[in-house]
């Protein structure tokens, strides 16, 4: 999958694909993603390609997605982040 493909899927609101990605990053199955899970996910080429996010941007993206009241990313935050992100290339 190319970055363009990822952008199209996300812009079309492909919730099923995003849910798959969220669950893949949520390694412990807790229903949320912490910074360690995000960093670990960034070492997985498939996940990085799906997200369209380079390794070095993991913390930045995590901070943008995370609920400001917690240190985790919840599914609604993840979905909102990717469904409102117009141009993932700005992350690159």
C-alpha cells in the first residue's frame, strides 16, 4: 500500500481498516494505545505504511492523537485523528 492509498482509505473514512490498525497497534489488547505501543508499532514496516507516518514522528503523532486528559490513545481519538487528517504528507 502506498501513502496515496492510505490517504484515500483514510479520507474515505474506512473505519474497518482503521479499526484493524488500531487493534494491531494495541499490542496488549487493553483497548487503548500507550506511547510504548506506538513506538513499538513504528518499528513494524506494515503498520508504518498503513499509517503513513515515519518512525521519527511516532511521539509527535501520539501527542496529537492522545486525549489530553490521559496518556493513552482511545479508539474514538484514533478514529477522529485519521478521519479529520486531510494530508498525511504534512506528517512526513
